[in-house]
């Protein structure tokens, strides 16, 4: 399992109602990638986080990118 070897800043985003990549899968990734950050968008946000929660998504991305 090479995922533990990721050593770059990693942001994982998901929607609480994502039917393609279930939020549980994102939580597993977060647990396995050292120093990763997980953001779960809600309520009722699906797979297209950047479309369904555009303003919040942009804010999260800007904050993440400013800190790497």
C-alpha cells in the first residue's frame, strides 16, 4: 500500500451525499495519507462539490493553497 508514502500537502474534498465516491472512502484516504486534510461539504452535497457548493469550495481551495 503506497498511499502512506504520499508526502505532499493533500486536500481531500467530498460531499456528504456523494454517490460516486462515498464519503467513507474519503475518510479512509484521509486516515492513510499523512498530514492530509479532509473537508466534507454539507448539507446534501453530491459528487460535484465545486459546482454544488461553489463559493464554499473556492474558499476552502484558496485557504489550502495559501498554506502550502
